[in-house]
C-alpha cells in the first residue's frame, strides 16, 4: 500500500493527517494527489465516502500560502451541510500550515459571513447561490484564485445551478487549476467539464469497490405493518454506536423518529423541511453522540460524512441503485466494518433484484429477529452497563443501601430483580402503525430508466472519546 510520504506530500500536512487519524491514502487519494500536486486538472468519478475531500483538500492546502492575505482556493458544493463538512476537514488538513477555510452558504446571515471574510481565509467553501450573492456585493473576489474544485458537480447541475457555476468560473482567473468530482457523468456534467477543464487526468473509483468490501449487506422480508417492530428488535439486539435509518418521505421520517423517541431511543429526524438552525442542532447532537439514531430522507443525507456510523437501516428500500450506494456508503469506511440492513416487503423483492443486478453484488437474506432475540440482546446490554457502572468509584453512596437489602434478601434475587427493572421487558401495548410509504414499481428490470423514481468507504478511525449513552431504558413492545 502506498503511503502519504510516497505521494510527496509536504511533511507538515502529513503531520496534520496523522493527527486526524489518516494512516494511508484511499484509492482516490492515491490516484488524485500526485496529478493535482503536479498542477494538472483532474476529473474524478467517485461517490461520497471514498475520501475525495482529502483527495482535493491536500493539494489545495499544499498550494495555498498562509502569508498571502487573499482567497487562493475555492470549493463549490451543492449543499450547506457539505460546505460545513468540507470546510471543517480542510481546516484540519491545513491546521499545521495555518491555512484556514471558511464555509459560506444560504440559511446563515450574510453579514456574519462578511465579518468572517475580514479575517482573510485562504480557502472559501461555498454553495453556488450564496457565492453569487457575495460576488454581487464584492465581498468575495476571485482575482487571486489559483485552484478551483467542483464537488458533486452532477448534483449541482441537477439542482439548477448551471448558470451560477459558469458565472463563478468566468470570474476566476483563466490560468488556474481545476478539479471536478462527480458520482456520475451525465451530458450536462460532461459539457461543463469540456468548457472549463483543460487536458484533465481522469480518475475513476468503482462505487462497488468502495461500498461492498467493508459493509456487510443484508435484507429482511418484512410486512409493512411490522417494520417498526422489527427495527426496534434490531436496535436492541445490535445496540449500534451510531445508526442512520432511511425513510422514503419527510412524513415517514417524522413518524419513525417520533415513534423511536417515545420508546426511549435517542433518535432525531432530518429532512428538507427543517430550518437551517434545526438541521445544525440535529447534526451536532448526532456527531457528538448525544443522539444515537439519525432518521433521514435521501436528499437530506446527501453529502453527510459522519464519523463512527456502524449501522444503516433502510426502513424503506431506496428508489434506485445509486441511492442505495449513497446510503450504505455511510458506514464501512477506512477498513472498519459496517452493516447495512434493508427492509423489503414481498412486492418489493423484484426491485431488490434490480439493485443487486445494478451493483453486481448479492445482498444476503436474513430472518427477522424474534422478540426473544431482541430481549436477549437488551439483557446483555444491561449486564454490560451494570458491570461498567460497578467499576466506577461514584457508587460508594449506594453501598449502605445495598448492605441493608442484603440483610433481608439473597443477592441472586436482588440482582435478578435489578436486571428485570433495567431491561424493562416488553409491554402489552402494540407499536403504532406508521403511514405506509409509497410503493416502488419496476416495469423492466433490464432498463433502469423505467424504474418509477417519483420521489425525491473510507473514513478515519472513530473518535475514541465518543461515549455511547448506555443509560437509556426504553419501553419495548415486541
């Protein structure tokens, strides 16, 4: 395996990468970095989760000079979430070299961004619409830009940003380096690349090679009315550190998140109807481990790169193979194991076969867990939590109470009762029935264009300081 040193990266940047937990380059980094460091334009075909931010971030930080008081690098991204994530990563890569990146995006007060621009960051990471706002106000000037990155170019064009992107690129110097990254290369993306990118180095990372290697993929045939029941059993049985549950619609996401929260799970939902402040709060809680479970729509989760996601649950099967790849690509990165489980109703089996055919990978069928399986998993989690607490020094105040109880009762009976209370065995009341998601219809499995689509891995090591909240005592009904 090639090392970062072999890629001839500045040692001060390698020091920052080591501090971030990066030990060796991912395939896209190994192919992109040498070409970018040599000054060539690059076109990279790669999905989210391949390590592409560092693939362009390392050459960009290398090229920027900390003592120059102007914007030298520009990254254009489709969403505010991605702008924040990319800027955060670039700041980490550039920390030892004192290169700073600033995210600018809609939904945040522009005056606040103008004040931040006065601190003279070397790199701007922005969404097209907000970048245009700053260019009109002349609060961002691109005259000294030496490197431009278009991240998720296909998504930006799908969102209608073609004219904005073209205008932004026209205002940048003609003599500059261009890097374009895209999951797909439809005609509009090809035309954009043809107009602005000169003699590029082509880098292609097969999405199947990224998502299949480290992510175990399973499916369960689950009747629609039992999905929530099965999801709760899986959460108790597997006790994931961080999990993302995907629902097909905004209403579906709200219902799942509310149902999980009512049963004691630490869950939040995210979708396009939330305000920017609400989205920021949800993502902050999920990233720091305050929330264990994020329930999301496909569009809301596009571009999210969260450290430490161990499980993906497709509550509703995704509309097409590309979305399936995006979903499961959020786990199983940087050599770490991940698990993706997809719920499929009997009428959706044909659509599952289409996805398997598209990704050239068989998804293993697993039986639904029983209530006994889930209860056993929950009991084990309670035992682990009890042993962890027993090893602390902050339980001295309870010893006198324990000794008093032991004078009247035997220890086995007391411990069994404590475990029963902590586990909270299933109640009699059934789980609520969620609104059924709109069905998927596949007219021709050989022609993906005929799929009804009417709705709209690599990462560094998990943060060892993140502590999972094991103190929850959810109400269960299996």
